[in-house]
C-alpha cells in the first residue's frame, strides 16, 4: 500500500512536470534579443590542475574560436600542477599563464577575474572543447543589462561505454530543460564548460566562493540570481566535455554535485519560496527539494522491495531443490490481466510517453540525431535509481559533516 | 504577460496530472469489476461441478447399472482432479488480484469468502469420497499468513502440484476473519475449520490429515505426500 502511494506521488510529479515543460514549449515565447554584431572584449579563464591530458585540445579549440583576436584574451591559471601542464601551456604563444598557489578552482578563477579587464569573462574547464562559433553566439545575448551570464549547450564527446552513452542522453535532455528554464527565467546553473559572465557583475558579487565550495559554478549562478541577474542559455553555442568513464568516477562526481547543491541551497535558502525571485523562488528551487525527497523515499522503498523479493525468491529456490523446473512456466493471459493495475500503469505510461516526447524535442533542439536508442532503457529506468542513491549518499555525507573534497 | 501564461500553464499541468489519475482510477474500477465478475463466474462453475459430482454419485449409487465399484471410483476421482485444477486456477487469479489491491475492494473480500467456502465444500466431498472409495487422492490443506515463510511454502506447493497432479490442495488464510471489515465477508466456518486443526502458526500444512508446522522444503513435502498415484 505505502509503496503504491509513493509510486503514485512520483508518477504525479512526473506527469505534472513533463506536462508543464511541454506546455512551455508550445505556449511561452520569451525569445531574448540576440545581437550578432555585438562583439565586446572577452577574457577566457582556464583553471588548471594537472591537466596535461586534455589542456592542449582545450587551448587549441579556444584559439580557433571565430572571434576577433584583438578582442580575445586567453588566460590559464595554474593551480599548482605537478605534471606537464605548465610546459604545455608555455608552448602556446597566444595564451597568458598565471599561477595561483592557493588550492581550489574558485581561487584560481578569482585570480583570473582580478586580472580580467575586458567587458566579459568566460570560464572554461581544462578538459573541455568549444565549437568555433560558440563564443560569438553567446556574447550576442548580453544586449540586456540584467543578463549576468550566458551558458552553452554541453554535449558528451564521443561516448563509448554504456555509462557515457547514458550520460549522452542525460546531457541532451538537460540542455533542453535548461533552454526551457532560460525561457521562463528560472535557470540557476552556470557550468564550467564555457560560461560567459559580465565581468563587472562577477566582481560586484564577489567572484567565486573560495570557502571550500564543491560546486563553485552553481554557487556563482545562485549568487547572480540572488542579485537579480538573469542566467541564459545559448542553444547555438555547442561545447563538449569528457564525462566520467567509470562507475566510481561517476559516483564521485554526482555525489559532489549533490553535496554542492545541498550546501548552496542552504546558503541561498532565502530565495526559496520568495516571490521576489518569481518562478525561480516560488517553483523551481522548491521543486529541487520536493523531487529529491520523493526520489530518495522511492529509492528506499524500491530497495526494500527488491531485497524482500530477491530474498523470498532465492529462499524458495533453495527450498525447491529438484522441484525448481516446475516453476519455469509463464503466467496465463488472464493472470496478467488480473495483475494489471491501471492506477499505476496509466500514469507510468503517460509519463513515459511524455518523457520520450521531451527527449525527441531535446534532440531537435540541439540538432542531434538519435543514437544508442537501446540505452534509453537504462536512462529512463536505471539512472533515476542511481541518482536517488547519489542523493542519499550526498545527504548522509552532509549530515555527518564529512570533509568536502573534489 | 509571460507570468500570466506561466500561471495558467502551472494550473493546467496540475489539471492534466489529476485527469490522468482520474482516468487511471476509472479504468481501475472497470477492470476490477471485470476481474470480480470473471472470478465469480469461475467459482460458479466449480460450484456447478461440485453439484454435478454429488448428483453423479447419487446416480451411481442409485442405479449402478453398468459400473463396477472401481469404475465408479475412477469416474468420481477424475471429477476431483478436474475440480482441483479449477480451484488451483482460481487461486492463482485471486493471488494475482490480491497483489495489486491498493484500496478497499468489498467485492474482492466477498469473492475470497466464496472461494474459501467452495474449497471447504470440495474438501468435505473429497473426505467422503476417500472413505467411500478407499482412495488415495492426496489432500493438502495449507494455512498461510502474510508474515513468515508462507510465500515460500506457496511456491513449493505450486511446484509440487504441477509435478504430481495427484494432490488436492486447499489454501486458507489463518485468522482470515480478523483481517476483514467488509460486511458479509466473514464466515464462522473458517474459525471452526481452523480450530478443528488447532492452527497455531503459519505456514501449517495438513497432509492427508497429518499436521506439520513450519516451512517444509520440496523433497520433504514430496515424501510426506507419499507415492505418486
């Protein structure tokens, strides 16, 4: 009974949200003006700590950007690398190298911000690649003075294994949802993979949080929103990132993200249920808390039932011994019909159809063709389960005061 | 303007989500009606077959025109196998039905009462048959509960039933009357039946009249039931 109620709450939330976003696609036209002739001076900051593997590719893509060279400055801030990162950077003539001894990505970025004298400042992770036209497209959205930051669409670079392919779908849908959030002005993330900020605003809000913040990019976004600046996404600005390739790397990344989200949500709790922040305060931010709570409760219930089911089945099989083969018969059609529960089945089917539709629109949005379709099964049925586990562990670590580290 | 549109969207999303759930509830009610009706029909068939058995027995004992005693017993035994299969099928349907019962379903409670009564009725007929024909149809009465190892025991009995085909199984929920509130779903006969066997725990099995408490694995149960006919 209790699991059915939880299941219904999850389905209800799923249908409500999917229906909300689908209607936003059709009924909200809040197109932000784009000025393609606006080409201000830009500094791109690349914080680096032992990035010898990928930094050359990142710098190559930055130097190939379709942007007036006299208006573009690229700065790498070395954060105490012990590998060949510094040597590699020194090989690039058009790149300025700074050193920040104080550990932490936020410290490195702040060093760069202090050096930045251009109108806009972009932050780029040292393992990312940007497309040629990305920066030009992003700066065109800074025509309005209340725009604090513009983010890009992030894609997974050449996904190979199952985990990367699942993330490939996740990033596509995330980009689309961010676009919709941007449309209704509730976007509150500025990822490290090429986000462009208004330099004056970055300095005004105090730069990145150096106080051991696990997700400094989320913190700065919330900080901008706290000061009533908009965060937008430019769908025509495509960037690429390398996702975690192993289960444990993925686990560490997600737990870090969620711990950062918990920490920063507490830090900016005044924005929750605050109508001064429009839909962001009254809908989007509270939704995070509600969905995560429901997700964790669902996970615990499902985990209990799976355990109970497996225990009963295994125990039965052990007791059956030679009688085991008598169980290998399929249920009759009548039995299947008897087991159907429309109250659960219909919401699940509807939310699944809506999910697939949103995924289809997401592919259209970033002009990405469908690939690795069988992986969708894992995306829809396994990833939420894993996400609940990540959340659960992140909460445990935050509650126990475990040390925050990357 | 955009704020107003968004407010409308939020509201309509809420309405859509509610509508989907109402659709689910309505379809669920219709499907439950279908299941109830279907199960009642199946039970009615068992009732008819039981009645037919009684008449057949009466007919044989009254006229005994061409049957030897052995032939008569064979005919009646086949009746029991048939009844046993039908009850087994209904039992599976009811278990499937019960697993997805989310909310109160009075018809289902009445259905279960009807089923248990039919089982006991057929069991009594079988006891009479056994004494009359000195027959070796194996009977297995399974008292189950929601806690403990009843589910595992059910799986074992199912497997044995499929393997042998010569067992007449009836299943009864221990303390059934205490667990239902639906008017008309309780039956004093269930308590009487339970008291007769002095059932203390679940699972408890009555194999050919002998009581065994606790979980019994497949080989042991197979041995207890005796040689296959």
